[in-house]
């Protein structure tokens, strides 16, 4: 296990990484932050001069999510996800593929949300197409980027009222 600030990373088998972080917010608010484009644009990958310029979600099994990040220098990075499983407020599973892959093959990302005493633990499991792909990901600063995104998510959640009427 390795810590990246408040996020921990472990490996499972030879193809998976597991990133875990607990947030001081109810599960429904954390789920909203993962499934509403206007909220995703405020935390997902927005660091170091990058913005989430395109965020389109079709939240249904077989539906797709489209993300395009743009840097202040004009670079862009795109990714498409296809939803394989959706359990509202509990679990999201999607196959993801980058437009310009930086590791071989695709990956399946599973986000699990569990709540205890008003705090939500996010467990994100990413299964890569091969051990080689996972090894490449672990060498790049992508994991640090996830940890920084989770920090931004924590800030967003701290700004949101916990009232059930707020979405």
C-alpha cells in the first residue's frame, strides 16, 4: 500500500490498481459529483492549468461518457467511457479508452461508494488489459493526478450543503 496524501493505492493481482479515499460527505452528494457534468468539470483532472472542457454523460448501461481535457498551452486529451453497470449511489462500472492511448489496451474502471456515519468511502478499481499496461500506469504521474483530483473533489463537497433538496 502506498499513500498519496489522503488517498491510498494498492494493487490486486497483476492487472489492477485500487485507489481509496474517504470524504466527509453523504454518499448521494459524492455520487452526484461523479455523475453530473457541471460538478465533474469542477474536480476531475482540473489541475496544473488543465480544464475539463468537454463532459458529456449518457448514464445508462451501454451509454457513453465523453471527456476532453485542455491545457492552458492548448494541448488536449480525450477519453470515452462505455457504461457496463450502474447502481445509483453505489457503483459505476465503465470501460475506458483514451483517444491517444498512453498504455496498451483499454481499462475497466469500477467506482464503489459506501457510507458510514455520513462519510463516504470511494474505492476505485481499475483493471488494465495486461500487467504491462498496469506497470506503465504506475510509472506515470497519473496516480498523483487522481489524488489531486480527489483533493479538488473534497473541496467541492465541502462547499455543497448536505440538504437532500440540493443537487
